[in-house]
């Protein structure tokens, strides 16, 4: 079992994934208040920076409960948060992890999320001893589904109106990645 009192910092060629802290509230608010960025997210765009502060507090509570882990995505040499990614849920008994990710509009199309997820997937399989990782995607979010497929995720199903958002019930496309799929992908790389 991991001791998450010490936050695991992850680094890639271009990115540093670090703890999300209260000083990140303005950057989170900028992302979560952007209507276009929030189009496929589970809540309406934020209208107050207080919502970002509550999110940061909630993410810390989940981490200290040992139920999940979220990282700030930053660029090397720039500590500003440009996105977030993480394990929203971790059921230790069965070893699945459920992920989410979001990035600022100006960072889309640069491979930032894919690179961040690569480090996060390595951490999940190697340090958290996950067996599978799932991602739920709202139908129509084609950029997200293409990225997941490039990482080796497979579409497992289309669940109708299974997720309640502030806008009502929405469908979910459920993608999953097994440890063996990820190990095979790493060997080919």
C-alpha cells in the first residue's frame, strides 16, 4: 500500500506532474470556467474561484483517504497548472483505477494529456499495483477517445444515461486498459 502523505511527483520529457495546491485555484478556475473546455465534463462551467478551492480541498481529502490521486500538469520550467489528471477512484480489493483528465484550451492538440497519462499509467500499474484502468468518455468527445485508443485503451461498452451531471443524465463510453496491454505497449515502444 502506498503512503500518499508524501506526494508522488512524476516527470516526463516535457512535463512535471505535481500535487495540486491552493495556489493553483486561479489556474483551475480558468480551465473549469471555460465553457468549451467543460463541454464534456460532468459539471457546468465554474462561476467562482471558490469552486476551484473546494475542488482542491476535495481532491486532498480523497488522497488522504487513500481512495484516489490527482496531479497538476505543469510544463518543465513553469510551475503553473495547465491541466489535471488523476485516479478518481481506486478499489484496492479488485485493483481497478478510474481516471479523468482535463487541460487548458491553449494546450490542446500538443500531446500534453497523452504524455501526462503515460506517466500516470506507469505509476498506476507499477506503484499502485492496478490490474486495470478505466476511463468514461461522453459520446462525441472524439479527441479523447482517439487519445485513449492510441494509449492502448479498448472500448468496453456504451452505457446509456448512466451518469448524472448537472445537465441531466448522459451516456458514457467505457474504455479500459489492462496491465498486460500496457506492458505489451511499453515493450513495443
